[in-house]
C-alpha cells in the first residue's frame, strides 16, 4: 500500500511543481530520474541578495517506499559553501527533512524550504562546522567564499582572481583543484596554513 | 488510501483530496481542533509514527479523530468514479457511495467466483478459469481428504485405545464395588443404581422386536441353543451380572406362574402383545426386561427379565 501511495503522491507533486508560480519564475525545477518516481533531480536558483544569487543548485531527491510517512532523502549534488550543508557530501541539516517532517509537505514546499535555508543559514545548528565557524567569525570572508563556490560550481557570476591565483599555486604543487579549494576556504584563504594542512 | 483523482469525472475540488495520499478522501476522519481531513487509513498510519496533524503539526491522537461533517460526506458521495475493473472492460461510472455495492456484483471483476462448467463444479475466481484443470483440482481435493481421513483414523485408533483402557478400569471399579457392597448399605444402593442404569443403557441399544407368531415359542430350549443365545446376549453388551439370571429365565421351568405351563400360556396369550420386547441381535429370540415392563402382571414377569426363544416369527 505504502509504495502505491508514494508513487501516486510523487506523480501529483511533480505536476504541482511543474505548474507552480515558482517554476514560472525559474526559482525551482524538478526532473524525473527514473520511471517509477523513486528518484528525482531538483534544481534551486540561488536566492537574490545572497552569495548564491545567480547560481543554479542541483539536488538529488530519493523517495522512500514509505513516503509520505517518511521524508524524502535530499542532498546537494552541486558543491555549496553553507553552514547547514556539508561542503564534502552535500548532506543537508534541515529539521523538516528529519524529525519535523509532516506528511502534508510536498516536493514544492521542500524545495522552497531549502531555498529559504540558503537565504537564512542557522549557524547554531550546523552540518559543516568549519563553514559555520567562518560564518560566525568572519561574515565577509564567508560571503566571498560562498560567492566563489557559487561561481565555480553553480554557474554564478564573477570569479575571484585572488582566490583563483591561490588555488593555482596549490594545483601547481600537484594538489587536486577541489581539494585545494576546500583547504583554502577552510583556512580563510590563508595559503600558508592551507598548504601546511594539505602536506602535513 | 484514497481514490486516484484521475478516476473521477471532471475536476475534483482540492478540499476533497487527502493531503497524505493525494487521492480523493476514503472513509475520512478529521483532526479535533484544526479540522483537517484525511483518509482513515492514511491518518492512522501517520499518527502511529508521529502524533501530530500532518498539516499544522498540532498534537493529536487517534482517539481524538472525528468523522467529517455531513456536508463533506455528501460532496464525496456525489462524485462519479470509474469502476475498479475499468481495465477489465467495465465501463460503469458510479456514484462514490455506491461503488462498494457495484464492486460486489461487477461482472468484470477478474476475481469474481464462478462455477467450473467442465464438470467438476468447483467455485473458482474467473481469471483462474482458463488455467483450471478439473482433474488436477479434484486430485488435490482427494489428496486433502485422504490426509484428513488418515488423521481421523489415527484419532479413532487413539480413541479406541482409550476406550479399552477405560473399560478395563470400569470393570475393576465394578469388581471393587461388588466387594464393598457386601459390607456397606450405601454402597449397595449406589451399585444397584449403577447396575440399573447399565441395564437401561443396554436395552436402549437394542432394537424393538415384534413377535408375529407367539406359537413359535420354544419353551424348553436345549443346552446348545441356550449357549448360543447366551453368547449373543454377551456380544450385544448385556451387563455381565444379569446374563446368567436372564438365561436362567429362558426355560419354562423358571418362568412365572402365568407362563410356566402350556395351559397357563394358552390362557394368557392375549397379554403377549403387551410385552415390550427387544431383539437379541441375529437370533430368533427376544429379551423382555422387567424394568421396561412395569405394566405387566407379576405372574407374567420375572426379575430381571425373561428370554423367549422362537423357532420363527420374530421381526
């Protein structure tokens, strides 16, 4: 029975998202990954007036057999610098995707909640402690880093020549680019400390 | 879980859709204060995981769920839905409240029970009819019955064994009582009562006999004939304590005054018809028990009863 409900619900929600105003405004999107509605691909536009503006963030959405009695499993495929989202795995810390899930929530409300989370981080309930610390200690550094990640991974505007140069210094030493970016971001773009961490 | 909205004629109002399964509400219940409505199965399932309203997260328990207002029920029952068996060829469009009645008799139901017309007469679901094989089905029926018979036989054997055991015990108890009654008057009356019951039970197990020719009576049976009758009495379950007494009363020499000579028998022959006679199985002989013939004169009866053997004429 549960399986049947899951498919019926997702079919309906899929149509709901497609017809929604947000899609019209290009804020959210969903696509089917397989025919039996157990896996979907979601997309969220970075909210305006945030370091994510202009970026397009791809999500993996897995629908459990017990949906909607249990929440969908959602994670970011696109790399993102955010206190409540793991910069390594894309795992999301959001109450409604865990114990605050309610059966009446839909794909649309989940995607909109994620968009809201991007606009208003909760550094006191972090998924990525390094990002959260930076967010609390140095807002400007956080903003620049997040913007850089958005430009690099989510197709956002404006690179950051200073950051790019530092990354190139590390890649010239044989470090993977992504690894170099994570190390530099974690140490507030302090090249020396990042190098030390990478080679220790 | 609710009914798929695509099965309904026209657009279904959002208010009639369950927020959990996104189908049209089936057997709906509503939350106590916020009055949000859900299918019964959906909300029960949800509350078993989390005791909150799935829409506004107010705390609720399954005991607080209430039936939805009549207006909502009426709106639901008015919706027109296609039959569950539409994919099997049923083209009916039914009001939601008569769906159950329709389904019970829908001819397109692939699981509708129909009798096999090839001869075995078994009732089977319609969709299994084409793969149905009378011989195979019958074989399986025979197989299960054989199994049952074997079980019963085993049970019977066990019962027989128990009965034999019990009989042996009863016999011992009787012997014991016989030994006791000599010294104890209470025991004597108890034993007498049990013996009377035994005689009545035995006589009830015998069939009523009709003597058509009282003249065929053998009033002086020889020893061989007596021995045969005695064996039949025993085989019929006659209580052993009265067998000898009864057999004693099969000869005119121990019959009461009204029977003990040809002359008195001639005088009293009209009264023969009043005897309640029981057939001694397989023999041209009857037993006339005193306890079953209280209406007969004393000079025509003896304790514990009479045995009358005939040459012929017993039915």
